[in-house]
């Protein structure tokens, strides 16, 4: 009898934990709350415009679900995101922007082909124009940062 009551109390406790959710965990209310959960953030046009004005270094992949080159690049970009998540001292954030969800941001940046990788830092934007490898993505991001902040 005691065991059954204890199990019932345990179930009640776990269900109340699941119901309690902080309003800051909602990505719509606080889009930066998800920053440390996924190695590659799914971004909206609003997020891209916020990144363009921000001071963080972002590497963003603009892609389409129907693009075979995008599908081939996806594992490399995810591996890059995982590496950057582990090396948080570099503070390089990684995101994906899906067409057509981000068409407004893509048209303002002049993006017409996929995949397109762009780097954003302190209001500046640069294209990624190297072979698509994890090391090249990291080198390009660091080089872009040093170009903006040489010291």
C-alpha cells in the first residue's frame, strides 16, 4: 500500500514539473534562449536581422530542403556546429536559415543560390568562399574576426 502511494506521489511530482515552463524558454519570446541547446540554431528572418546588428560572430548556412548540395553539406555544417559548441571560448555561433522561411533576409543579403554560407560580426557581413570543410569554416570565421578586431 505504501509503495503504491509513493509511486502515485512520484508520478504527480513529475507531471507538475513537466507543466511548469519558464516563459523565457519559448523561442518566440526569447529567441536566444535556445542558443546553447542545439549546435546549429534554426534561424528566422527576424533572427538574421538581429544577428546582422549584433556583436557576436555568427556563421550562417542559407539552404533549401530541395537542394542536393545542401543535403550533402548538412553533416559537415552540423559537425562544425558541434565543434564550436564544445569550444565556447571561441564564441562562434552557428545557424541555419531555411528558404522560404528566411526569404526576407535572403533577398536583403542578395542570396540566390544554395547553400550559401555567410559570416556576421559587429554589423559586417562576409561570404564564405573556401572548400566546405569544418576546418575551413573555423579558419574563415577566425580570419573574419581578426579582420574586424585586429588586436
